């Protein structure tokens, strides 16, 4: 709750919790699996999903407070260093229930290697400041903050590595959900979520996001650095009222955006759209955005058909207020590439835009608002 510190929490777990076998399903600093109600928990010490010095052997669900939450948890504080393999979170490894007013104050690390050879068996990392993976609700009208460094390979986020549920702050500006720590990853890296297929609402991203070398197990080559965003690395869900104030300096990274690296859509075998990313409310980027190519103040690329659709009575507000630069390709103040419909939106850019024509990756496609537009823009105001 607002104003509380670790000393104010009623239940405190202060111990080292360590896995000694890969057969463990869930490990938490205070609770392994919660299916009931838990309030006012504080975890300190170490929550270690390892067996041995270097191997992260717990397959999934490693959290500083709880490994897997399928119940209701309120007012949670983690000071336990957390290490694991897949679905690793500062507070919860996996959240399938309801969590509110949670704070993570220390580092969270996942190795992101595979524990199998097929795509279905691959561990994607899923590491976040509050939850590694969230399919439930994470809310906080007074406290939902990550202050610990988050490190992984794929699906790395300040609040959740992968979000298919709901992450929501309060409506007032001072009640916004906030990430303040550094986020380090190789693919699908975001200040709030590494990848969003659910809903992210009322957020402030203040994190420092870094591209680091990373590879999956059984593979000798490093992964290509791509999909970095101030709010989410890739969005296939909904983002409503989001502000990024962090500088993104993603050297060597492709698809980089102040809000999302890529706003995507999923098409089924029948050609119908299964899901697509959309933006609502007010979106503002105030941080400098730097990447290799496909760099945008709001998004590096938009693939969604209906990306910004407001109404005549309530237009969407989208703005970039800082420098956007591509080292080896194109850049733009809003979307470097737009393939979708924009209607009833007020769009503005006041930042400097720099592309690199000599990079060989489409640097000539640089624009104040859009580098390449193949979509439809109607009933909107465009200002630079």
C-alpha cells in the first residue's frame, strides 16, 4: 500500500530457497503455490531456481514471493534475489489470479535456454519485475512498481515478461503503474512487458532498456537483437494511456519504438485475423529512441489493420517529443512503417528524426511522422 516499506508488512520470509532438482514445478520465497488469499507479505534472502552453480534446473514458476499465484494476493514486497529458467518474476513466477499493490526491489534473472528441441518445449525466458508470465490481473492504484534490474534472453519486461492478462495502473497520473529499473534482453524486451497479447493500461515507463547478446540452448549463434519498446517489445493486444520517458539506446537492435518495437497481428490458416495490436487513449514518448533500423517514436513497425481508431467525439492523442535515430536504416517520429488504418487521431512529432541512407536497410525511408505508409489515414490531424 502507499507509503509502506518492508518493515510494515505483517508476514516476512527471510531465507534462502534453493532447488536441488529439475523436477520441482514451482518455487517461491514465501509460498510455492497460492490458491487462496494472502495479504501483506515481504520476502527477503535468495530464491534460487538452480541446481548447481550454473544450471537453472527448475523448469518454470520461480518467484520472489510466490512461484505460482492462482488466488488473490494484496500488498506484496520482494527483496529476495530471484534466479530461474522460465517464468521468473520478482514477486510471482506465474500469475493466473489477482495481484495488487506489488513492489519488487531487487534483481531478477532468467537464462532463457531451451529444455527441449521442439518449439513447444523451448523455454522462452518469460522474466519480469513483478511476474514472469501473467494471464491474470496485476493492478495497483497506489503501488505497482519494479525497481530491480531484470535480465533474460527472450520475453523480458519490467512488470511481466509475457502478458496475456491485464496489467493496469490507476487513472490519475500519480497512480500510474511504473517500472524504474534497467531491463536487459535480446528479443521481445519492454519497459512494462516483453510481449503483450492482453491489456496494458495507465502505465509510465522510466526504465533503461539494454540489448545484450543471448542465445538459446543447443544453438551456437547469438539471437538477432530485435523487438524493443519503452512499454512492450511486441504488442498483439491493447495499450491504453501509456507514457515512456526512458531513453532507448538499442545498439544493433531492429524494430525499436518508444511505446512498442512492433505492433503485430496474427492471421489464421483461413486468412482471418485472430488477434492484432491496438492503441487507445493517449500515447506519449518523451525519451530518445535509438536503434539499428525500423525505429519509431511510437513503434518501429505497425502491421495491425486497425491500429489507431478513435471517434469524432473522442480523438486519440499520439505524440513523440524526442530524437528518433536509426544507425543503419529508416526512422520516423510515429511509426517507421505503417500498414494499418488511422482515423480520428491527433498525431504530432516535435523531435529530431535521423535515418542513415548509407546503411543499406532503407534509410531513405525516413519521415517526420511515418517512414513508409501503406495504410489509410483519415479524419486525423498530422503535425510536425
